[in-house]
């Protein structure tokens, strides 16, 4: 896609940009839009279940966890711990992840508030890192290399969008998980320090948002606007900025979790299907459960692993005498933090999704 002479916008230039953008989709326009981008339409479902249908917060959490949240989490282990080739390549990296269940178990007994705070902060980073990973893939398939400055703008506006509205609630203690407010040192919750955090984050986000809008306008005028990228980031900004405004932060952020989980399951299925076609899956059972024509087998395996985790929670509760909520946190948060840890590596490996034929940013493979 060539830029228009002098960067002047025109209907012809916009049409050319739209046609050329067909090549930037990861799999196809319909697949990307339905599973990676416009699946954002699922975000209100937990809010509707809680506020309109009248389900309890626990019921909403269990429905989301059983159908989509748990399967997305445990699908991680099918391409990491269950894969001999992955274990050989990343032996030390995997071994380090085994410290996380110990960390979670100790904190669940010592200071649950700190544990939930670590979980929320890492969860928000993980969800937004996935967005930038998808966006990086679109940018790598674009017509021109993306300068470092533009990557910084994309990352800045995505990673900050949650916090302008959430920060005041976190500082005042109204932002809670499972009825527990996030931990903030007392000295940081009032006075100049609190105001600096609130207005500093809001100002920084506003600056990145203005830069992102300017970048989009410039790209449109030059005829190189990446429609999937703009739509993905635009929806992320809108959702991340507004979700903290809803009462009951637990339920509100389950909406973001639903979108994130659909995206993630789609990405892992796509990754494993390509590996299956290339003969790169060493575990025969995992290979049988994956493939372009085995969507339901892939999902079924993830559901089965979720059920196994739920059973482990019940065993710890019944046999170990640990309170049910604490047993839940020990099992689910242990594997969640492992999931976040493992995916931070995967979210830097654009080549696994794109293949060698696409332009990768410097340092990416």
C-alpha cells in the first residue's frame, strides 16, 4: 500500500488502504473480527447476568470460569508443560514457574490482601499484553515497518487505559476483589501523593491517547491505516476506560476476562493447529486433541483440565481442612500466575503465529 503524494487524503486513497488491509488479518477477516476483535461485544454479559438477571457474584464467577475463563487458563499448559519439545527448549524458564504455587500458597495464609493485589496488577498487565501482542502481529503484517515511537504510543495508550478511572477507586478502597480491597500503603492513599497518582496517570493517559489519535489520522491521510489495529485498540480503550465506572469491580472485570479468554482460546487453537500441520507437536495425545478440524476436541481438553483443577480445590478443602475460598485461591491463583508468567514469553514470539514470511520487529522471533 503506497502513501498518497504529499499525504493528502482522498476517497481513492481510503479505498486502496481498505483493500490492502485484507492482507493484515491473522487468519481471515471473519475469523479475526468474530474471535479477536468484535468478541468485545461479550463484555457486558457478566454485568447483565448480575444486574439484570439477578445472579449472585459467585454464580457469575463460576459460570465465566467454567465455560471460558478456566478453559483459556488451562489451555496454556497444553503447549507448555505437556509438550516435550517446549520443556527441552525452556527447561529453566518452566522450572522457575514452579516457585509461583509456593508463593501463592504462603501468601494465601499470610496476607490474602497482598496476594489479591498482586493477582489484579499482574492480571491487568497480562490482559493488556495480549492486546498489544495481537496488535504487534497486525503491525508486522502491515505495508510498512512501524517506527519504535509508534510502538511506544500503542503500548502506552493500551497499558494505561484501565487506570484513569480505576486509580481513585483503588486508593479509596472501593475497588475490591472477593470483598477485599486492594492493598495500598496508608501514606499513598491521601494528600499530595494520592493526587499525584490520580492526576499523573490521567494526564499521561490523555497524552498517549492524543498521540494515538494523531497517529491514526496521519496514517489514514497517508493511506496506510491498519483497520484491525485501530479497531482493536479503540475497543480496548473504550472498555478499559469505562469498566471501572460500573459498581462491583469483580463482576465488571469478568466482562474483560470473557473477551480476553475468547481471544486467547482462539490464538492458542490457531497456534496449535499450525504446529499440528507442521508436525511440531511431540505429545501424541496433544496432537490428537488439536488441529484445524478439531476445535471441540481442543476446547474439550481445556474443559477437562479445568474440571481437574476444580476437583483439586475440593480435595484440598475436604482432605486438607483448608477453607473453601482459600483452597480455591491456592489452586486457581497458582495456575493463573503461571499462566501469566508463561504467556509473557509467548507474547514476544510473533513468529509462532506469523511464520517466517512476515516482517517482524527488531528482536522478535
